[in-house]
C-alpha cells in the first residue's frame, strides 16, 4: 500500500474546503466536509503480493492490507455551512485509512476485493471527526486484473443501497505484462469508465523502469450518487449573488486527473499522482464564486 504526499491548492470556488496534505497512503476521497482540491503523490502505491504457480503468475486469493495516512488540509465546516455560515479550518490534521480485503466470491480464477476508505480529523474525537467514508467491492481476474462480468458495488453513505455496476476498466492493479498502450479504467467516485492513456516509460525507481499512464475524469455531478449530501440548498448570499436568504440549490461537482506509474512485469502500481477538484455550484461550469 502506498506512502503518499499531498500538495494542496485552493479551488476556484467560493465554497471550497478540503485540500489535504498527506504523508502516507492513498485514498479515493469523496467530499463531505472535505470539498475542494487535493493532489496525492503515492511514492509506494498499492502493491498487492503475487505468486507463481506452474509458471502462471496470479493475484493472491487471500489479501488483508491496512494503510494509514496523516497530513494537514483546509476543511470546510459543512455543519456551519448548512446553518448559513462559510467557515474554513486551515491546516487541519487529517488521517486517511485504507483497508483492502479479499472476500467471497474468490476461487482459483477470480478474487473479490473489498476496499474501504475513511478520512478523519485527528484534532477531534466526536462524530464530527469523520470527513468521508466509502466502500468499493469488485471481482477481478487473478491473472489479468480485469473486472469480471458480475456487478461490482460501491457505497458512499450509510444506509445507502449499494450502487451496482458491471465494470470493464482497471482499478486496483494492471495486467501482468502490462503493455505500452491505453487501457480501460473505472473511476469509482464518478462510477464512470474512461481511458488510462499511456504516456511514457522514462521513470526509473529502485532500478525498475516504470510505465506512466494518465486518466482524466471530466466534471461529474455527484448529486445522483449522493442523495444525502450531493445536493444542498444554500442562501443566495453565500453564493455571492442577489437574493439574500433565498435558498438556491447547489450540487457537488467532481473531476480528477490520476497519473499511475506501473511496474510492467507484475502490473503493480508503484506511484500514483492524483489531483481532485470538488466544488459546490449551480452548474458544472459555474463554480460558486
């Protein structure tokens, strides 16, 4: 699992929050209180073990890995926002915890991965410490790493019915013998497929030449995926417009760029550089400002 450094930038939105500076791990974080931008650099990424059986390299059938990340970031206080006040805490100590387990169905051909992600504030001990949590489950081929033709599931909110998708893109691992070409990629946050484009092979780390891939996820309205927190009504005055306390509906929008550096023989992801943008706005091209 990865060591991560996160470098924050302020988003071009009037209701930002959540640019995190991490020192360990990688996580896909869905904005709740943490809405904004973050760039994650995974120095040692999710490298799940492999083994050789009769010259055939396979994904293991038993996986249990936990990674914790600590850092600081700017966080929008969502509770105060709903009460009519924009309040941003700066340099908030945060922790990201990633847990990956193998679960059923798992057999000689496939392994089902259940990955949970949690972002918390280390300066709080009550329920407000939780900034975000999600669970993603997908069954992949133990030889190619590709998802199988059975529904995968993602949960972003408590008591939410799992979102089921039949996926065709890579997520947690690349194929053994990764080729220098574009690969299909699935983004669990937006629940959309895109392309992981091949960039170059100019990076060498610890004597290993790595293949560089990049995925660009366009702006997506998350309100349909997050019924409890993907859309909120805010006073017009908080959005910089006229109307005073008249309520205006805004949605949570998300986009991301991810760079993966992959060891081609095993398909292990060694480095991840991830930039995410989240903002509350009335339209995708009009961040609240």
